[in-house]
C-alpha cells in the first residue's frame, strides 16, 4: 500500500497556473501514478498518468498541451503543472497509485487501489 498526500490546490483566475504535488510514502519500479479530478455533480475523470520507472506520460485529451505530469524520484513526489487554466478545470484533484498493469488501464479508476484525500482547484472566469 502507498499513502498519498496532495497539496498545491487553490483559487486562480482563468489563464493562470498552479502546480499540484502528490507525496508518496514509498515508490517502486513497477509503480504507476495518476491524477484524476471530480467536478461538482460529475463523475471522477482521468487527467494524466506516469509510469514511475520509465517516466512515460499519458494525458486526457482535455488537458493535452496545458498540463504536464512529472515525478521526482529523490522526493517520492509526483507533480501536475497546470497552465492556461479554464473554469471547466475547477474540480477536486486526486492522486492515485498502484502497480502498473498495462497502458490500457492507466485511465481507469479501478486500476488504482491507493488514493489521496484530494485538493481543491478553483478557476474563476
């Protein structure tokens, strides 16, 4: 099991930037980590994922070119740099982690057993 703690959320104007962090209690070579988000009244949706060992990254179409996922091996921390934010990016952002079981599963909630508590991101128009 991996304990996860998110930070970095807040209120920002449209067009602005935020960087979210997700500190993991431990990491290992076969780890996959991801960001999901949930807006009020909507289902939780995939944002981005990273394979810890290779650093390979994957993004939802809605954030490609605006968001960047990365990790710092020395700090056991994953990041989500969010640029050109839009009001529709407003949501609670969650980080998730589990064993990597294939690229086709990376965007699926059920692929992750470990979740953080979430951090609120609000983008004003």
